[in-house]
């Protein structure tokens, strides 16, 4: 999706960076940074670096997810396998799992020295719901409780692994919060019982999508739109209106003097509807649209406001992982021993 719209039929080029004259010196300008949504612009590099960063965000950022589900009692209408699959897809807060091996945090279960789980590779959850009323009871992620079996005292409350999104006691009552914000696991009728124990472990989305750290991570090339004033002036007012309305994203508009102006450049999706419209009017070449493959506008959106990880943390982690991979390459290729990597937190 990020680069699929770029084609030579639209006048695009895969690489416009002058490699033979200048070295790559990537620059990032952050335009929006919130826990739920981050937008930034990457410049002075090519599509290979942008795509590497995007793929790391989507597939190599570590998170926690439920890996083992032991169902002791299931009297709901759903099969055990169905419920176990739903449990694995529940988002878990993973703010301190560790991005690279030198970090403190959690380790992969396959790399841990323990036999069947320990505080450094596993978090245990339990779900025990018995419905005794004559109504339908919705079992949600709010009913999944973290146990103290593998509790770590060196982690703060924010760094502990829990199901997200969290409750907001001040905004909604429990019943409304369950109905509107709870992630549904199953529904129970009277005298139904559902009890299970789950083990969460560290992983990356390259192995399974349940470890996906974000909801989406895409980038778009910078549009370069050119208008030929002579051809635009030759259009009648009705033709100008038809030309402006041909763009589904309303990129163009008429000013007070009825001249066609580019009003929303960043909203262009390179559909070429305006180019086709100008050609149908006999004004071929009146508008040209190209992609600047040296400027990439990134959008990273979180799964929930509370996690698994904030988008700010995800972008920082992606850069740290890319830096760590490059350090391993330099070590293998040139024998340079590297002991310092990008920090997890900004230095004051």
C-alpha cells in the first residue's frame, strides 16, 4: 500500500535520490506525536530506507501476547479453540518488554534458561467468570486478571503487562464501560461458567499477527503537482468547475478570481482523475502529477490509546532496531565491536 501506487505510467520514479553525488543523510520532522497517532516526514533518503523502517514497525517491534491457554471449564456456546484464538488476539500493554537484546525487560521464551516459565519471559493471567443471573453476560478483556505468579517487583505499574484498553472509572460506569469499550470474548447465559489460565510471552509480528504493535503504519510520497496557467486560463468557468470537482479528494479549488489553485496538496492520492479530465477537455498536459520519492509522509496508528505500545515508543523502537541491525552488519563485515546503541529514552 505504501509504494504500490508509484508507477512509471504516472510519471513516478522509484529512486530520485542522487546516490552518485550525495550520501544518504536521513532527516525526520515530526508533525504529530500522541500515544495513539504519530505522523512524521522522512527526507534525504530513498524508498529502501523508508520501506525498511515501515517493515520494522509492522513486523519486528516486540510485544507481549497470550501464547498458552489452559481452559479448565467452558460452558459457553463457543468451542475451546475459538476462545483460545480470541485470547491470543487480546492486546497486552508492552511498554517495557525490551526492543533489542541489550535492553532490560523480557526475553523470548525460547532463549530463556527456565523450564516452564519465569518472571523474565512469562506473565500469567486468569479468567474465572460464573454467571448466575437470568440474563446474557458478556465476558470481556476486563475479566482477564493478571496473577502474581510471575510478578516482577522491578517494573513500575506502567511497565506491568495487562490487557488494554484500561478502564476509565471517572468517565463511565462499569456496565457501560464493559458494553462500549470491552473486547468481547464470549457470551454466557444463566449458570454458565468459564475458567482458564493463560500465559503471555514475548514475540514479534513476523511470527504471528497477535504480536502486532500497531493498527497501521503507512507512508505516502510527496505529491508534485504542476498547472499550466495558459491552458487553465483558456478554460471556461464551467470547465474549471468540472475540473476542480473531478478530484475526489478536493485538492483543487477556485480563488476569488476564478483561478484554479492547489489547496490541499497532501490530500492527493495520485488517482489521475484530474489528468484524465483535462485530457477529455482537450487540454492534455494542463496538469501534471508526479511523486517525489525523496520525501515520505509516515502515519503510525496505535491499536488502542493504552497500547500494546504507544506510537511514539514504536517509532523510536523501530529506529533502535534498525540501528542495532546495522551494528551487527558492521561487526560481521569489518570486525568493529560496537557496544553503544540508540538510547531507549531521550537524553536530557
